[in-house]
């Protein structure tokens, strides 16, 4: 996959990308989250803008700067991300779900700081499932032209990735093994396997997230 010759590959295209973790409130001072750094989603947004796309980046809380020529919408919870994504992504040319969306929110979240109750039986959080943002977008009647998911797995990467591709009605899924500390979540490099809905498989070698972003965008738009 070439890189430089793809400079205008996305000109006139509308691209929407989710990135980063979400945060699910327990009370006003505490939350549940995950290890996503947002680096892969931000690299995709940056490269898509360089390739001429009109890019909207829907971002959970991360410490990264907004890439040049990218419109960034900040969100906190998965339910906020779902709302922002449905507003921006319908009828887009390309939607990429790079966010590590929390699967659950706290159903018994408290509006005041929870006070420690020493000697009691502990504190039980009840978790309720969050909406599946990408599955909803990929099944919408105004579905974007191409929908791409990410699958961060710690085991059986191929099996789970292919299952998600079908279950969520995606065109592509990008799978990586987050049990390796040298690639994935907070690393600057990544190594992925990409599966397409027609059974295609592409193994992309370990490289920087920005190089990988260019290769992935070229792949998604190749036909
Ligand atoms: N995703 C989403 N909304 C959710 C959960 C996941 O849009 N509520 C998207 C992610 O952004 C990613 C893809 O779905 O593109 C796969 O996420 P993943 O967490 O691997 O899938 P899950 O269906 O949540 O399965 P798992 O039990 O492995 O977490
Ligand atoms: Ca999940």
C-alpha cells in the first residue's frame, strides 16, 4: 500500500472517527474507564485530514492535541459519545469506531460524593449496558458508506474479530492483541490484522500509528 500517492485520496469525503476511552461516573468525583490513549484514532483523524477529507473526531477524555484541520467534539460518557456519533456520522462516507467505549455505565451512580461507610459490607456498583454505537450506526437506514471497527483482544483475536465484523454489520475490522505491551493501548506503534466483510485478510506489520493510519485509510478506500 502506497502512502505519498494517496495525498488526495479522501478529497471531498466526510470522515467521522471516535477515539479514546469513555468515562462512566460513579459519583461526582469518581469514574470507571479503560486504558485507551486515543493515539490510534487521533492518528487516523490526522492522516484523513492530510488526505483531503472533512474530518470530525468524536473524542473521549485524552491528553492529545487536536490534529490540524480536524473538527473535534469532546464527550465524556459512552451515552454522550453515542449521541454525538449519531448526529455526525449518518450519511458520512467513512465512519471509524476507534474509541474504547465502556460497555457499561453505573446504574446506581450518585449525585453527591459517596461517603465511606467503614465496617459496613462494602459498596456494590450496579452496571447497565451502554448502547453499541457502531452497531447502531452500521444498521441505520442512513448508514455511512463504509463502517470500520476496532477489536482490542487479549486472546482468540481472529475468532472474536470476525464475530464482531458480522454481528455489528461492519465493512472492516482492525484487530490487535492488547495483551502485548509493545503494541496497542498506550504505545506509539501498533501491529494489526484487518478483516473485510468478503473474507479478505491483511496482516499489517508493526509500524508507527501514523504510518499505519495512512495504510489503513488507503485500504478502506481502495474500491
Ligand atoms: N463499540 C461501540 N460501542 C460500544 C462498544 C463498542 O461502538 N458500546 C465499538 C468499538 O469502538 C469498536 C468495536 O465496537 O470499534 C468493537 O469494540 P469491542 O469492545 O471490541 O466490542 P464489544 O462488542 O464491546 O465486545 P467485548 O465484549 O469484546 O468488549
Ligand atoms: Ca467492549
